[in-house]
């Protein structure tokens, strides 16, 4: 039986979809059978981030309403063996799916896949409830900003109320140069405030924008810092003990700028 | 660089400290779903009871809602924490 993991955040735009796509690819690259479920009905995006937008025939709502078989709605990612996407419906809204339907869907997926990753919509209403109802584990994505941290705290509280104990935190878009100047909360600061364990940290890397533009998850670029970060997260989900990525010396700090200015190569 | 020198002389607080302070305050109320007035009420009641027995520094009394690991280790539970500086223990009770 596979494991259902929901990727949630409360606040929008912190990187849930990017996280779902990259962690999914990371698990598939490690020979796991993975289903990615876009639960953001009405605001479909996971297909676009994965570069699978032209291959969609049926969607999640078609499956739960019985218009097609589950296996017909799953889009196979030809680049990564074992990776499948269940797209969200674009012309419906969050009320199109009921929690019981989501539980049944996840139980069906559990039988076929090692991991089912659910990309949760922003907010804490029905879309959130649907996305978390069948989950065994939760990953809460936040950024080191006051609004994202506050929303993450709220979501952690709601998850615990739903008996989803010990959610893991993913801190996204860290800028080490700003942390060093004391102008951005550090990993430790965010961890202390939210009092949950960290599953991973991802630096603010322009490669993420570039790879999303192309529909190629950044995790395939093993040299990029963000790619390494997502690989580490996939390994931790599989139970490996991997130290957090060291961001020191990778940022556009003063010394790096000086070196660049003087034309010194590292 | 100029910023860090200014920080050194204590002219401005690094913005992350401001962020942390503001967040901590707002989260206390988010978490507990109680108003600051409610906490003030609890605070004044506590002062009333304690001052019968102990002389305390009322201006320094802090009371806050926070979260802590539950005793069975099964997760995080809300907790009411009071920090009450004692000036003097009254030997004679009223």
C-alpha cells in the first residue's frame, strides 16, 4: 500500500506546485511509482509546471463522477518512469469534489502507487479539506516572510486538529545573503516559531523560474542548488538521513560580487 | 555594510528581529483564538490572587499563550505560560 502525502501551505504562491512536481520527479528517479494529484480544481497548474499540459484528456472530476476510468485520466510522464499526473478540472470549482470521493480516489491510487502526492490549493476551505482528508503525511511549504509563516502556523494547527500529526516543514526561497545581513528570518528562526521538524530547505534560485518556463522540473539539473535541495527532500521522504543543504558560499554575497567584479573565478 | 555599522550602533534593529517579534505576538492570538482583552482579564485575576501571598513585580508580569510538546509526546498542545517576578515572599498570610 502506497503512502499519501499532501503538500499544503495556507498562503498562495509559496511554491506548493513546484514542490509537488520536483519531489514527485525525485521519487520517480529513485524507482518509485508516483501519482501526482492536482487538487487545485479550477486553477489547474501542476500540468503546466511538469510540461504535461498538452497531454490531458480527462481530469480528477471526470474520475470521481464516473465519466472515465482512473487509469484513463492518469497522464504518464514519458521522461520519468513510474511518474503519473492526475490533472485538476479547469472548468469546475472546489465544490465539485466531496471528501468521501477524495478518500475513495486516494485509496484506489494507493493500491497502484508507492507514493501519492497531493498538490493542495491555497486557502483553508473545502479545497483544503478535500486535499488533506486522505493524507497520511503532510508537508507544509512556507517562505521566510511574515505572512507565509503566519499562514503556515494556521495550517499546522488545522492539520493537527484533523489528526495529521507531525507535519513537516519545507522552507522555500531562502536568500542566504539577506539572512546573513539580518534582513530575512533564518531557517532556525522559522523553525523556532513554528515548532515543527524540517523536511527541507530550498534556496531562492532563478533556475526554478527558468525550468518552470520550460516545463522541466529543476530537480533534473543536479548541479543547480535548488535541484540538489529537492533531491535531498526526496531522499528524506524515503527515510534517508540527509543533512540540510549548506547555503553558505552559494549566494550572491559581497565577496562573490567583489570576485565577479574583479574577474576572479571561484 | 553601512547597514551593519548602523546596526552595531543600535540605530536600527535588523528587520528579521522585527519580523520575529511581530509574528510571535500575532501567533499567540491566532493559536489561542483569544483576544488580548481576555488575556488581560486572566492577568489581573492572577495578580489579585498571588499578591495575597507574594509581593510581585506587576509591571514585569508576563502572561502568554504558546505551544509546547505534550507530555505523552503525541504532538503540540497549547499552554498558558506566566512569568511572574517575585519581589518578596510575605511571611504572614492575611
